[in-house]
C-alpha cells in the first residue's frame, strides 16, 4: 500500500528537482526529506531518482510512478473541491440558545438572512429566560449575558448593549416624569422576580434603589421573569422599566428618562463546546452572528432605531 504522504513528497521532489526547494515547500528540513525519499525507494525496492550535484532527476521507474502520482493528486484535489462545494451548501441542524429578549428582537430577524443563504440548514432557536446548558448538550451554540466559567468551551465576547430607564407617555401623564434618581421612590417600577433571576447581570435596579438615595421604597407594580413581558407592561403604562435599547428604541411608544444618571452597559458572550465549534455549519453561524451584530452596533447601543439586515 502506498502512503499518500510519501506520494506528496515524491511529487514535490520530482517537480522541484532540488531537495532544498522541495523541503522548503513541504515545511521539512533537508535531512528529513532526504531520509523520507530514500525510505520510500526502499519500500518500493526501486530507485526513483538519479542524484547529482545538479539535483534530483527521475529514473524510468520514477517517470512511470509520476504519471500515477499526478493522477492521484488530481483526484485528491477534485475531492477537496467537491467537499468545499458541499460546505458552501451546508446542511444539517444547529441549535442556538439565547436570552429571550435578544433572541426575539435581534437574533431571530438576523437569522432570516442566514437561512436564505443556507437553505439546507435547519435552525432551532431556543429563546429562553434562562441560561442554556451546553454541558448537557441543550444546544450547539449559546449566547449569554455573562461569561461562562465552564471548562472545555470556546468563548468569545460577542457585543455590548445599552439599557436605559423607559416608560410610556400614558404613564408620564398619570404619574409624572422623574427628574432625578431620588424621585424613583415615588414611582411604580417593573422588574425581575428577585429569587428567580437567572443572572446577576440582570440586577439592574439594585444600584439605583439605594435607600440612602431614593428614601421611600418604590412600588413594583409588575415583576416578571420575562423581559418581553416587562416590555409589554411598560407599553401599557404599568411603570418604569430598565430595558435594552434594542427593544425599547425600535418604536416611539416608550421614552427614556434620567439618561445622564441611568446608563447601563452589558455584554453578550457566544459560546460553544470545542467539538461543536469545529463543525463547519457551526463556524459559519458563529462568524455570521459576529459580523451581523458588529453591523448593528448602533442599534445595540441605543444610537439607531432600525435593525440592519445582512
């Protein structure tokens, strides 16, 4: 049986006709290449090269082998091209876990473009008010609000996003507009259920509601584990809510207040298990998300109102 590496070495030496040139192209040192060439000849029990100060020249047997080796190289190249074509038309399933609000308002619309480009891929989008567990194989990729600490994961900072304090015009008409942080004690708030919050990164209101600053404890009119529910409640005038700009700024029904005092910036992280990250379709989605979110930095930071689709 012929070893493909031996064939590759033979081809390069035959084409270069000089051991030093072939060694440089193959990334081998001169002595190693010389030994590999002689070992290949011994395996075949045939001299393939005439060696001289002028270089390496093929013997008659070498010429015969060259024709077969060139044919093998051509088939190998065509096989590689065929696989590359399949990669450009990738198929299969990818399961992406993401926080509920980000998944609904940003990721789902962006993925429409990805699906259009790669119709053979099926995407399962898990938009949940909790962290998806990659160690339990709940998903291939996860987008989280805090950097995972688990071992064996490929982790990258995906993007920053800004949050502000919002309420509807109906709320302001009924309850007035807070002029400073200290005024929040007299207002109605919308927030998370404290004992069910899935990440400390979502405890936005705690630093704002210092009793030494606000005095009277504010009243929470609605608390929910879902940021989408909080957004809906704010639209109906139920209270003031800390919301991501990518949710609240896409319409004109909510207005931010106390922008000089309430400006919160958080990060999203993208994560995959190492073995999943090696899959071509997963790498494709990973790169797509990074590029698409970089193009939407203004929306994420509250400086634009419309999502830019790739």
